[in-house]
C-alpha cells in the first residue's frame, strides 16, 4: 500500500447549521439544528429570524449572518459592482422559491434598476 491515508472521526461531531430566510423556517430549525445561517434583510427582518430560532433552540446556538459588501475608490463604482454581482439576490422569498434556473434570475433582475 502506497500513500494511504487513514481518516478517523473527529473528537467532536461537526455542527449541523441550517439555513433560514423566514421566522417560520428558523423556528423549525430550532428543533433539530445546532445553529443558523441567514442573510441580512431590510428593516431588520433578520432579527425576527434569529428570535424565532432562539424561541425553539435556546440561547446557545451559533448564528451566522451573511452580509454583502462592495467597495471601490469611488462610491459609484462600488454601487455598480454590487448591482452587477448581486442584482439577482434582491427578490423576496416567494419569488426565489419559484425561480429555478440562472437565466430566470437574470431575466427577473432585468426589471430592477440601480
């Protein structure tokens, strides 16, 4: 046997982190997941998601928040870069649930202007 590797289980099992965009999903995750990942939402709506998790899971579970940032020497350039990279991620959850293919996201984003 050459270059064999033996893999063993870690001393502590990895955490199961569930993703949620809505309070209802976060509450459901609270019953079985070890933690939560969600996104920053307008008007502090992400706080409602975290609160729903805490109600069902307690205070000890980790929460990870994804935040999109764009920076450049000029604000105009940063805004344009953000628009080009993330314009397909601005839709509400019901719309996101219906779009299936990358082309559908691009088509829907055509109607959103910077």
